[in-house]
């Protein structure tokens, strides 16, 4: 059995493609594929024939237990590009268990030359910077770091618009943080240029906070909309995972070819 850690749309695409290749084989020759996601909503999105999907967040000891109990021979890490801790944990578990580790991490987009574009090393620095730059802050960084922005002293008295997934647990989290309903923008992305621009205008945003999550994450349309609207953009830089010489791919095609050449996930002609 192989284990795919999925946290992105392209991770789901990789899992589906590998499952399809196995489904084309005779039943007795098909390998099992475990895919793990972090939410029930992610499980619904990832549902595909040939994938055994489980929900959970795993510490190193949890990963080692799953590897042992399910006879995992390879972890294909397709977690979110900003989830450096997940990748480092998976890499360490593979090393201890003596199994293979392959990392898929989508490429960032080149950032434009824009005089209102700022970098932040993390969400704390981004919150402080946003407080200096404007009064109406459009957060496009999801719910994971929302508490940092809501609780930041630099953002007291500011309008914080949080674009988050439309799931009950995420909306409840926003409410528990004291956010009023009008500021909770519960929508499924990625978003078009026109949608981003409309949000900037409708909410009178003068600062957008984002991540460089690549084309499939909608970074290009967010940046273009912000630039055309003339507002400030804060990009939280991607943390660098320490993966000790691991095999890493930045395209879906690259990782699928590697899996075909090295692990026999052949595509039928």
C-alpha cells in the first residue's frame, strides 16, 4: 500500500490519476492507495474509486503506527505547500520506518514588480504590517491563521474580511473568534480575477493578505486584481521544509511519470 498525504486540489488529482491506473489492472494485481485529508469536507472532495480516504492529522508516532499497521511502502506527500511541519514529519517517519518518501509541491508564481507589494515571514508579521498599511483588510489565507489576525493589536478597530471555506466547523470557528457574520466570506475557491476585484471594491479593501500558493491556488488572479485596484498586497512567504535530499517534484506530470517509472503505476495506452 502507498500513502498519499493530500492537502490540495492537485494532490487530489494525483491520487485520482494513480487510482485510475491501478483500476485498469486485473483485480488481483491492484495496489491499495491510502489518501489522508484533514477534514470531512476534504474527504468529500477527494472521493474517487480506488482510493481509501481517511481523515486525520498525524504526529510522527501516528504516522509510524499507520505505516506499520497498513504495510505502507511509500509516502507521497502532496500536502499544502505552506504545511512545512507536515512534510518534515512525514519525511522523518519514512526515514525511521525505512520506506520511500516522495514530495510533490506546486511551484510558486513569479511575483510582479509592484510598489505596494510587501513580504512577511509569517502571519504575525503580516498582521502587524496590515495594521500599518490600511483600515479594511481582505484575508485570503484561509482559517488556519485567522485567530492571529483577529487577535492582533495592530488590527484593533480595523475591518477584517475573512475568506474561508463554507463548512460548518470553519464558520463556527469564525464566530467563536467573535467575528460578525458580515465579515465571514464563506466561499469555495479558487476565484476568478473578476471575483477578486469585486470583493476588493465591494468591501473597500485597501490591503490584501495572501500566500504564494501557485496558479492552481489562484495567486495570479488575486495579485492582478489587487494591483489593478491599486491596493497594498502582503505576501506571506512560504516556509522552507527541511527534507534532507528527498525526491521533490513541482508538476503533476513529473510526479506521475516518476511513479510510473519507479513504482509501476503504468498508464494504459
